[in-house]
C-alpha cells in the first residue's frame, strides 16, 4: 500500500479532490494481543478532518467499552490493561498528559451509574452484567448511542470500499441497529443464506450479504471481541431486494 493515498474522495464525508490519508477500518488499538502479526489491518482513504474526528471517537469508545468486557477472554487479550493504563495518571508522559488522563477518568466515572440507578432497559446487547454480582455492586458505563452508530457506519463504508472499490452515496445510506441476538432473526437468516464472512479472528468478525439487483443494498453483522455486536444495513431505493 502506498505511503499516502493521492487526493480524491473521502470515504466518510464524500468530499472530492481533497488531501487524504489512510484510515484503519478497525482502530489499531482495538485489535487484541492474540491477533497474529501477519494479519493485514484494513485501511481506506479518508480526509484528514474525518480521520482525526473518528480517531477521537474511537479512543473514547475504546475506553468505555474496555471497562465492560471480560479481561480474561482470548478475544479481548490486552484490551482491558491498555484501557486501564490510558486512564491512569501515573503513566502519563508529561503534565498535560496527566491532566488529560485524569479528566477522562473523572468524566467516565462521574457519568457512570451504580446499583439500582442502572436502568433495566438501555443496556447495550452483550454488555450486561457478566460476573453475577448483586445489583448494589454493579456499575454501568455510559456510552453515546451516536458514537456506536457512527462506528458502525464507518466499518460498513470501509468494508464496502475494500470489497467493491465503491463509495456509499445517496440515495443509499447506512442504518444501524443495536438488537439482541434473539431479535435479529431477519438479519441472521439473510446472512446465513447469502452472506460472506470477513474475519480477523479472534477479535473481529464481519458478515455481509449484498443484493444482486443493485450490488449495493446490504446487510451487515459486526462482532468485536465476541461481545460487542452491531447490525447495519445499506438501504436500497427499491424495496424487497434479492440477496446473493
């Protein structure tokens, strides 16, 4: 892959003829330590503002999600210690870094919910209590729904570009769904019958099914760390596409 992509269209904002850089479809910091060293980490061309914006979003999400996963699982190897270190002022490089770590730590802890303040609904599928603790000992980390939605859209746009060398442009758009497996029957049925699997195991697995008519309408499932799952579609202008 070239050191720098030439000027052109940004995969995210779709602005054309702009300076571009390589953006990782999956953030590099999200790959577990068990990832094989020769696994190619997917990259796509992005303008610098979008790349920087997604970098901040992904870092914030990593810190929050990393506090909600099992640190002992092979799929999450190294993620939790990395997150805890990032939030620990003792590991700061300088005073500015120390203040930033402390501020992020205070922000996440300050907005967390404990015990019976945790709502029965609104818990992201797969990220609920795993350790059998009584309610009064549980803590919930708040995550912005918009951030997860944007992450799903970024991954969908990236896979679409890598597989088909195409951009998702109007009238098509990406729709995101946070649903439990038991409610994902229509997605699962389409993916099982027509889907292809793109796996960077053990940390990342993506499945995709594409409509034969327009080669754009699609269904995606995105699973990270065998815990955090997202479903998405690329919506078609015509209803009832046939998938292949």
